[in-house]
């Protein structure tokens, strides 16, 4: 064998060893990744990252995120103070069992249903809002998150925060809304098309109609039936805002969902899945009674199944602030300033409607339609719900910024329908 052949053979052998080494390293990395995922799954008591989230903080990417519970509900991790406690207090106030304020009772129709809070048994400082998954009844949900209002920062935001938000989308004040993300089912390819917040920030006054039209285009045609239903639902939300002067909403969104499958196909799938819905609940999924038992109750720290312990909502919300602040100081958010806002903006301004402790009469919200056989459900192909309430404040005037955004959004939706 010549010297040249020996060199070639040596090179080939070295290359094969490198390939084996790379494969070995890749295999080790994959095993480590699976181990990490298994440990994370165990820590989350069977909960998984929300697969169809189109905007907002995402689990595993941001410090806080959104999960899906085995029972189908959505778990939204509480943000650091004061935003997280403020959103918790908002939901607690609106869904208080003794609430008799007609404005708040009407508002419930436009929010995801709220089932109190949840915490993992082995992470008592992690607190999650437990909410209805608005998309669950859809086979191929098309989802869009639209931030509403002329300002995406609240009145107490620092100048740096205001400047940052204005730079992100300078047209917010003029247009009144911003598309944060969308996910559209394309019937012609049986696939999803997704767009994130950068898509929405690229839309200007001249292109906003085409930008929104994309959400309703299924690959074959524009779903004008979904546009019509969306207009009707947004009009009802607008009516609520025009009739109330108690609350101002900043950096809050509307979540649009419509069925991507053609109506006949969707109905066939609902009928085919009806028996499975009744007989095969996921492991750890509570029965109807168990779900209702947790309505309007706060889960704080516990070691029961799936980490849930229930106490009355009558527990002082100031105690919830103290609990969350204590949890933050123990390491979950120890890189975040813990100062609660000054008394001028403190959440104690909220009108207290929480009853004293010891009331065992737990109200029951209407049974969730997704716990009923699908054949008994009356199909509703479009949902529009308000979400994200970390910047909601008491007021004594109409929320003109949110109203402005809703009216402009309705104008654009009507243009899509007309064309």
C-alpha cells in the first residue's frame, strides 16, 4: 500500500470516528433533553405547555407562561407584582360569589370562565390562574389575539416603559388596536399558518384591512360567516364598554376563535367524538362536580391531587399579595423589584366585594359545555373573549381609549365583509 493510500485510509477512519462521536454526543443530548422534559412534566403534575398559544408569555421561553391542565382548563402563571396580583384581584372581583353589581355580572359573559387558582404541590410559590380554554370545543381552531386601546401602557407606567411601548407600534394611538398573533387553518393543505407580533407591528393604516383579512382566509376563500359572527360579538362588547364607567383597561386583548373545518365536517367530528367525550376523560381530569367545586375558590398551597388545596375567596386579597411577595422573595422572582405601587395606584382602590371567611355556600357556575356530550352542544362556530387583565384600574369615566379601538376594529371588519 502506498503512503498516499495509507493517508486516505487514515483520513476515512478518522472521519468515521468523528461521525460515531457526533452521533454519540447527539444521542446523549437527546437523552438529557428527554430527561429534562420528563422532570419538568413531573413537576407540572401532568400539565403541558399550551400548544395553540398565539401571543403572550410562553412557557419554557419566558419567565412565566401558559399551561394546559389535564382537565382541559388553561393555567396562566401569575406575573410578578404588581401585575400578577392585580390580575388575580380582577378575576376574583368579577367572579366573586356575592357579586351583585350588574356591570360586573354582564362582564362575565365576555371573559373566560374563572375557576380560582392552582399551584403545583412541589412548587408552592408558583401560582396560576385557572381559566376555561375558549378553544377547546373547536376541531381546527383559528385563533387571533388583538390588543385593544390607544395606549398599551397604563397611566402609572414609567417614562421608559411608555417610550418602549410607543416605539414597538407608533400607530397604536391612531389605529386603536394591534394584532399580536394569529393561527389560521388552511383547508386546502390541511395545515396551519401562523404569524407573530412582528407581523402585526408591520401593519399600517393602508394595509390593516388586508392584514386582518388573512386571519379569515382559509386557503380557498374568506370566511365571511366568521367575519359576520365576529362583528356581532365585538358589538356586544362595545355596548358593555359604552354603558360602564367603573374600569379602564390597558394592554388588554380580544381573543378571536372560529372553527377552521367546514361546518359539515366539523359537525361530523363532533358527533363521532361524542361518546369518547363522555367515557374517556384524561387521567387526572376532575368530574363535573369536581370542576364546579373549585369555582370561585382560591387554591393557595397544598399537597392534594395535582397540587390543589381550596380555601374560600373570602380570604383577604391583601393576604394573597403577601403570599405572592413572600414567594417572590424566596427565589422565583428574586431578580424582580418587589415594591408594590404607591397608594395612588395601589389595588386597595378596588371596591371590596369579598365576603368574610367561613361561608361554605359555594356558588356553581353553569356547567361547562365541554363536559357535556358533543351531540348535546349547540354549535357556536365563533368566540370572542376579553383576556389579559394585568393593567385594569378603577375609574369614574368611560374608557374612551378602549372604545376607540373597538370602533376602529369594527370598521375594518365591516370593510372585510363588504369586500
